[in-house]
C-alpha cells in the first residue's frame, strides 16, 4: 500500500514537471543542410553560366556558344591584363 502511494507521488511529480515545461516545437528539416548547400552551389553555377551566355551573346554581340570556348576566355583575360 505504501509502495503504491510513493509510486503515485513520483508519477504526479513527473507529470507536473512535464506540464511545467513550455511546449517547444521540434523543427523537422525537409531538406538536410548539405543538400541545401549543394542546391545553392548548383544555382550559383547555373546563374554564372547563363549570365556569361547572355552577356556575351546579347550585350557583346557574339555567338552564344562561343562563350564556352577556351579561346574566348584567353582573349578576355588578355584584354583585362593589358589594362592593368
């Protein structure tokens, strides 16, 4: 009998402790951080490529696919280095 009363008191104390704690929501990430980083890096890569493509073809007046040739970039680097 005494044992039941002690157990009941312990259970009531545990319930009071749980009720006293504020309810914290557990955040569940739909995408892990490493996947978010990969997505951001991929989007940056796509943005740089599309910016170079549009800049070279629309603003520069060249052919769109010429921006991916090595000779184009060596020419751009030569122009930049001559100005320095």
